[in-house]
C-alpha cells in the first residue's frame, strides 16, 4: 500500500477538492431542498429561487465569471456527477445521511460563534443544547435526536458571511472561483473564517497548533476530506442540474438564486 500511496494521494485529493465545491457551498448556505430541511428546517433554495424578484448584484467580472462557470459546469457534469453516483453505490443514502449528520454536528463551533457575534444569545443556547443532545443521545452526532425536540429541530444556521451581513458589510462583487463555485466577496471571506473555526477544516490549515491533525496519516486525512464533502454532494448536484435544466441562462439562475437565499438566511 505504501508503494502506491504517493500515486493515489494526488488523485484522491483532487477528487476531494473537486467535491468541496458542494461542501463549501453547502456549509455557506447553498443546500438542496432535501438536505436543507433535514439540517436546519429553513426554507429551501428552490423556494427562495421561486419567490423573489431578481436581485441587484454587482458583477463587474461577468465575462470572466461566465468562463469559469462553464469550466465548473463541465467539471460537475463529467467528473463530480459520475464520482457521486459511484460513491452512492458504495455508501448508501441512509449511511451517507448519518455521515452528514456527524459533520454537521462537528461544525457546532461555527454556528455558536456566529450566533454570539450577532448577539443572538438565545440561539447560541439552543445550538449548545442541540449539540449536547446529538452528541450524547445521537451517538456522537450520527443520529439527529434533536429533530425529535421541536425547539431544537428548526434552528436557522449561522455563519460568518451572515454575521458580516448583520454588521452591515455589503456583498461586494460576485466572483466565480474555479472548482469552488460562486460567492459574493463577503461570503468568500466568511467561508474562509468559518474554516478556521470548524474542526472539520483544521486539516487544511496550521492554526492554534492542532498537532493531532498533523499526526493523522494521509489515509485518514483523505477519508475525512472525502466523506465530509461527499455527504452533501449528491443532493446538491441534483439541485444544480434542476436549476440548469429549467433556466434560460444557467449562470444567472445560479448566481441570483444563491444571492436570494443568502439574503433570506441573513435576515433571520
């Protein structure tokens, strides 16, 4: 195994990086209807896409963004989608849902910190209760026992992009990043900040001397990256395909739908 590890590692990490487009978007608030309801009980992206007029978006780099969007679209269609379908044949949906629950529970610090930064102290308390219930009664978070408690079942998600919005920071220009997808400048900065806070992101950074992360073998680090990102990949790719199929201009459909959803989440 060790002889093939140097050859396999770049391939697996590349797939994990490609898959992270969905994970990053999902963690920032771009969930599919099913996964969004399961994770937070918040309105779906498709609901927001249908119910609001087109927002005014600063897009000074539209020509560049469209080119990157086309590149990303081909990566999603010809690389991520086949990879996702193959993954689903190995890891069945109920198991994958449990994995998604676990990583969502691990990201409790992100929701807690941003609730406190926004002055939503009651919500921070509810998030703490939810984390305790799912960790203790839900076998480390694999089972969402909090869904059986009405007060904990539908807590809106918080992240640093939303915190910046609450503080009055404007979205800034829209940017489509290769592989990672589209963000406003505000949400892109917020996502980077959330990675520092979230334990699931510590494998990518050297912060606060997280020595235990560095001591993990490459196999474990790759497993964490792949299972984390793949836990949300199938459902979000399905949503992406639906939006693209129904849209006259897929670029505008995804860009505007994402902005509407982020604005709705920030307003909660």
